[in-house]
């Protein structure tokens, strides 16, 4: 059966552990100057409706390191959902590539592609979820503060936050989510986390969330494609959601951010440039985590 990766809870807890273990091993190999050709002559199609730095480069580099190949298809190349129905694109892609990674606006479009593809569809970000980011986040947490630590999300209940909620539930990481009330995590995501045995603690108080946190995670207040940005930014600013030294004072918390960051909005320049920040490790870990994921989905582990 074709395994898709539409969100992190498409993996069981054991499978997540296997992917992270593989990622750690592949990272060590790269450090030793080795490249294991696990996906020799295999092709990844990469379809983007939105811009990207990390996702595009880490997947393409990952395929090169695994001895495979990646094809970049930007918004003007495929005309996804415009030139032909999504299901026709899914079936056509399935005849050419071994796996397709897609970055889309509408999560329902991802589900439609997955319903008709006979090769794995990997979610490279939708408006609702960013599970490849979560893999890298969990690898970073495991390498640094550890899975027995406390993580606090401070910001929008967005795609990155929602997949993190599910990933922390799967991995058994203690997560507190601080969002303004009107920008919280979707109820269905909280219910799915509950099904995995661990709903996060939720609050609208950033100070309470970070008080005993080992790592504090934030992301932009306005995501790609969102409208009403000025009003939303003002709501976050007024309610003290910026991750700055004042908020973090009295804690030794490390700081996570999926990037790109908007310095002066959700995070200050001094925090992201400080010893607290794990953000560059997180960005690099996209590469290793996704190599582990691709090897898993394509039966190469
Ligand atoms: N974190 C992340 O997905 O970055 P890009 O948007 O640059 O791919
Ligand atoms: N929440 C952000 C993440 C970017 C990687 C966005 O969707 O724009």
C-alpha cells in the first residue's frame, strides 16, 4: 500500500522513531563525508504553489545525497488545479516519479492528490500543516534539550504549530501552546492529539507558557497567503506574543523558529542571534530528517 505523509500522524510513534533514528544516522554519515545511495536512480517531483528556501533546497540536496534526482516544478510549471483536475495530475505524476513532495495552499488539495496518487505524496506545507518541519523540530529537540523536556509554542496556531502539536503527542514531548484565543489550534487537531494520548496544555498567556519551558518555539504571525495581516499583527503585538529577552528572562530556554523569521515582529534580532537559538540546527535538520522520511516511504530503511 502506498504510504503518504500528509501530516505527522500518518506515522505511528514507532515509525516516527525509526525515521528520526535514520535521520540521525544519515546526518552522522554526512559528517563523516559519506553518502549512502539509498535512493539510487529514484526521482522526487517537487510541486510548489508557494515560495520556499529550506524545503526546496533540503529536498533537492537530500535526493542528490541519496543518489536520486529531484525535479522542481514552480507555480507556473504545472498550473496545479488549473490546467487539469488534481486527480489527473496525481495519476500522471505517479507514472513518472517515485515520490512527490507538494507545497500547497489548501490542505484538501493535498488529500485529493494523495487519494489518486500511487506514489507517496509528501506534505511540504499546506495552510493547515507542516509535518516535514515537525520531523526536523523533533530531531532538534531530541539532539539538544531531549524528549523529556518542556516545549512552549508562543504565537499563531498555524500550520507549523498544528503539526508540532501532533508530533509532540506522538513523541511524548510535553507541549504548552500559547496563542491569542481567536488564533488557536483547530479543534480537530486537538482531538487528534487527544487520540494519540496527549493534548497540549493551551493558554493565552505567553509568560505562563515560557515560565518552565526548556525550549520556546515561535513562527511568523502572518503566514504565506493569509489576508488581514495588519490587524493580526497588532493583536499579537498588543498581547505580548513577541519572543524577546524580557519574555525569556529568568529562563534558560533555548529558542526554536522554523524560519523565515520576521525580526522585530514575532522574535527580536538579539534573541535569534543569541546562544539560545537552535534555529540553524533546525534548518539543517530539515535535510537529514527528510532523507530519513524519503528512505522510509520508499522502503529503503
Ligand atoms: N521552514 C520552511 O519551510 O522554510 P521555507 O518556507 O523556506 O521552505
Ligand atoms: N507559517 C509559515 C511557515 C513558513 C515555513 C507560513 O506558512 O508561511
